[in-house]
C-alpha cells in the first residue's frame, strides 16, 4: 500500500516538472514570464482571468506577461513546489498546502496579511448526482446505503478530497447525521468508514474525479459545488445536491518568495495576486461557480448560491494544524478509517 502511494506521488512530481521546468527564468524589458502552480478545479476561471491581467499589465507597464501554468491536485502541487517546481504564485485548495511550502522556507512573507487572510475564493462540499437523482441522494446518510457507488479523490494528493472527508466527518461530529450523536468522535469515525466503504474510485485530483463521473462511473461524486455548476454550464445533465450540513471550502493564494526573487518576478507576481481580488477577476470566479470574497460581487450573485442549513468551517476542527494531525496524521481519524476499510493493519 505504502509503495503504491509513493509511486503515485513520484509520478505527480514528474508530471508537474514536465509541465513547467524549474530552471532560471529569462526576462527581457518587453516580456516577463510568470509561473502559476494551481489546483485543478479553477483551471477554466484562470483561463479567462489571465488574459485580463495580461492586458492590464501591458497597459500599465508596456510589458507582456507570458504565463506558464501547471494544474495538479492541491497536495501534489504543494509537494511539487517543495521538490523544485519553481512556481512564482501558488493558488491551492487549502491553507495547509500553502503552509507546507512556507515551512519549507520558500514563502517568507506573511501571506495571510490581507483582509481575507489570503483566501481568494470559497466553495462548499456538495454532491453531483445523476439526472433525476435515481438513487434519491438527499444528504450524507444516503451515502452509506448498500450498493451506492461514490467517487471522491485521494487525500494524499488532493485538497478537495480532504475537504470532502472533513465535510462528512464534521457533519457527523456536529450531530447532523441521523443516528449519529453529536460530539462523539468514535461514532463520527464509524460513519465516515461507512461512507468510505462505498467509495469505488479515488482519483488524484478533484477534476479527475468529476471527469470520471461524467464518463458514467459511479452514482455520485463528492466534490466542490463549483465543479457541479461548471459541469452543468457546459451541458452536463447531472444535478447538484447540497447536504444540510457541510463545510466552507477556503482557497488560498500566495507569492512564492524564493521563486520570484530568483526569477526577478516579484513585482508582476504581487500585482497578479492583487488582481485576483479585483471585482473584474472575482466576477470571473463567480461565473465559474465559486463563492467569492469580494463583498460587492458576492452580494450581486447571492441568488446563485443556496444558503446551507448548517455551514461550518475549518476552525470548528481547531484549524489546519489540528486537522493535519488529528484527522490526516499517521494515527488520524481518516488514516485509521481508510486502512480499516481497505483491510489494512
């Protein structure tokens, strides 16, 4: 089992390095290269925002920004940066993945100093179900029924997968699951095991998971709300189900100091990060199903996003440091649960 995940991790690193080499960046007066390392889900949003920033920067400075982009599961992307992928800017799924880069000494400034704490977009954990919802999936408890086939990514490579686990475990811990008492960690872990027992495919990233669902695999996918909304916008006929209790997904953004100082790209990298918080960029994020942090854009699009009956955050678990130890650590809730489901020790 360990050797399998080690091989998987090595392959993701190779893929990332192939997508964008980490050597010295050549800059000229008229052209500058910026390397973006992002998680997979907002790829299409960045595809629209980057040209807007390029136009803005050219008008301001006369300089053309050439982007190199790499999209991987958030955890894999974070590890790729630590292992030598010289991203100037990282846009990841969860704070813990940026913290990992910071602890490696590659981010040296206070990346959480902004009004939003470095969070550029948000979403929620939700379900994609087949058209007409033939399995009648309404809430978390339905994911434990015999025969229900679930898709969710692998937490070892995907930030989205971690959010999914926290959504299920947190709802149970809060007493929002029928038959599971509140504040009973062992009962909540048992519930999580029941959900994991029905998982048939664990892909390396959230985007891979939803793409497999679109190919007809599984009865439902646990995923980002925005993945379902974007899929429906593109013509997919699956449906969105929002559980009565779920977690707020918060997506961080940071300049990687070691890379921008090496490449001479600090000014343009910081400008790009600032641009992603502008109404222009935030509106694009919103059009791609993400809940945004700009209050004006959020207010204008409030009708797009249903209110969740019981919405909790990472702080309900004590923050990411506690989560990475208590839930995803070697003896954590998820780690023990998945080993038991898979028949490990």
